[in-house]
C-alpha cells in the first residue's frame, strides 16, 4: 500500500457532546500519486459556537479515508467551551 495511488482521499470529522453528534463534516481532498512531495490542502474553516447552551465538553474524531474505505490516519480529541479561561 506504500506505493499505491490514493483515490478520493477525504477528511472526515465528527464532534459529539454527551454522546450526541452535534457536527459532522467531510471534505474531499483529491487523488494523490505516491512521491516524496508534501501535499498541502486548505480546508474550509469551522467556527466554534458560543453562549450558555453550548458550554461543556466535546469529543471529536478525525479521519483521512479514501474511496476504498482505507483509513490512512485517525485521531481523537477533546475540547471544552467555557465562559472564562482558568
């Protein structure tokens, strides 16, 4: 798989609060042939909501996946929306 063409690579992101999906985002990055160059893709910026109802702890999962369903990279993260920084 190291020297294969990656068809239809896309970035997928899911954010949950208390186990409920609050945001799901996908963006196609393109098809890439193997070589030593670094690829850079600008994704659409996302905004974090504000206000009392949106405060709390959120958990997210991001993946880079191709058309064949191969996951090339995956990571989990957590963030908190608070009124003030401690």
